[in-house]
C-alpha cells in the first residue's frame, strides 16, 4: 500500500475510531406538517443538536438527481481538465483539491460557486480597510450542462434556506421575516464535495472537525454516509445517517450569536470510507458582508444580557477564510522539527526575556526541502513556497487563530 502524505494525518485525538455509534437521534422533520408543529420540532432540534434533516422540503427531486449526476461527471474528468477551473489566490471560486481544515489537509476535492455572481466581500481582514473585493464564479467547459444545473439547483436550495430561516425565527418567538434583510446582498455559496475512497480511514478525515460560520447550511448527501456531529452532552461523534431525498440542516455561528447562545453552532466532521467514494453538496447561507452580528435585541434583557459584542460578519468571514499554509519544518524535510513552546506567567514576579530571531531569510527565498535530503525513499514533504509571503501571513496579528484554529466567535464573547 502506498504511504500517506503526512499533510493528511490527523492528530491522534482527532482521528475517527473504527467502532461506529448506531443511533437515530438526529431529528428528521417533515416540512409538510402543520407549521406550528414544525416550528416546535425545529426549536427542539436547534436546542439539542443544532442539526436536523428535513423531508418534503419542496426542492425538486429530479433537479437534485441531475445535480448529483453532473457533479459526478465533473469530478470524473481528468485532473488537467478540472484544473482549468482551479481556484487561486485571486479567484477563490471553482475547483480545488488542497483544502485544509485546522492546518490538516482534507481528503477531498471541491467545486465552489457563488449564489450571487458577482459577490462583494471585504478586500482584507484589517478592521480599518473599507475596500471591497469583487469575486466571480468560474465554470468548467465540461460537463456542458454543469453550470446551468448548478445555478438552477443553488436557486432552489436558497429558497429552502429562507424557509428554514423563517421557521428558526418563529421558533425563537420572532416574526418569520425578522432576519431576511440581512441576506439582501448575501455572500452565500454552494460547494460540491467529492471524497474519493481513502485507504487510510484511521489517519485521515474527509473534513476535519469544524463549525460553519454563517446562518445555516443546507446539505445534500448521497447514501454512503460519513458526516458526524459532536453530541453536546458527552462529546461523542454521532453519524448523521443518510435519509433518502432529505436535506440536512445545520446551524452556523451567526445563528448562535443572533440567538444569544440559545441555539449553538454544532461541531461536525466527515470520516472517509476505504471502499466507496462519497459526494455531498452544502449550500452555505451567509449574510451580506456589511451585516453587524450581535444578539437580537428581542432576545436580550437584564436576566439574559448580550453574550457577544457586535462584530462585522464580512471581516469575520474573510478572517476565517484566509487559507492555512501548512507551516512546518521544511528545509530538513521533517528530519528536524520546529518545537512548539509557550510561556507561563508568574503570579508574583515579573520576568524579562530577549529573543533574537535567528535568522529570518531574505523575503524572496523560496522554501522547500534541501535537495541533498530528498530521495526516492524520502521524497519532498513540502511544495516550494515563498518565505516572505509566509512571514507576512503569519504576522498579520489580530485574531488568535493561526496555528490550528481559525478565528472563532468566542473571540467576541463578552462573558
Ligand atoms: O460532506 C459533508 O457531509 C459535510 C461537509 C462539510 O461539513 C463542509 O463542506 O464544510
């Protein structure tokens, strides 16, 4: 068996265990039932799980099946063909096969498209930079119907996303359209995930554990399974079983903030399958970049004060999406490792230290494993990258994330 690229290897505590928990706990809600009943069920599911599945949702099943078919046809294309629509630093939409979650590579390839083309997002994460950046979709030439089907499908799931948003607002005792204005210039996007069969299911994940940032996600998955949600009560990973023709809904950080923690954005991940490939299609329902997130005033009072200070959703989004560089020990090709260290404080004494950072190379140096240390048995573990850009990227201080964690809503937490 070929060796696994170390970029994919999860830390031991993040790996999936071979024993799968069998449970039907994640609620399945029939949207064709009486609205009052549905609102109650959704409220309960949001409080307990932040995850549920919906059936009789109004999205055409024929369209869903065309979407799945064209997605498979796209990912079945030769790599050179897919790379013609590859995303890069300038254009973050299109095909990509190198996604990382918390600094570990995901075992998957993706295709991303905006719900609104073009979409405007902040040009940078810097709080004082008011410039906007225009981003646009890019489309592959094949399969020829791919673009039309994706656009039609995104339009239909967007309608479902509004419907769910409405039901969630009602479940919080608010008018159904309370949050609609936040989505006028939404920056939502549709992603198609392809998880190839993976010979290392005990080491790699399809997507590492994470929370979604926006209001909510509407996800279609095939019959293979692999999505897991972390149960709040005990932290156990619970599989979200495929239900034919259902959509999975999960809450995102924006809803957690709006609801002042009444509902939480659940942590989830995707385990890989050693025999079968898997497809999933999430629609990330994201507010407009200029929306300021804070707990809704109707849900805040003296007994239940706001738990978050106001912050800008667009900046939060951009900070979370600054792609992770795999920052590890490059020149020695991992023969030597950069040691993690920290400093603890002293409750009584002050302390001084004077580090001299010896030496930072000149900015134009391209970092890669030294060729004398690389051979067939020990191939290069890093692709070449520019030290200066890496340095600047690491030093954009602001949020605490960098190494493993992207910016999270707890950075804005008051309590
Ligand atoms: O594939 C799935 O089931 C979930 C995908 C996901 O969590 C993501 O793309 O962020």
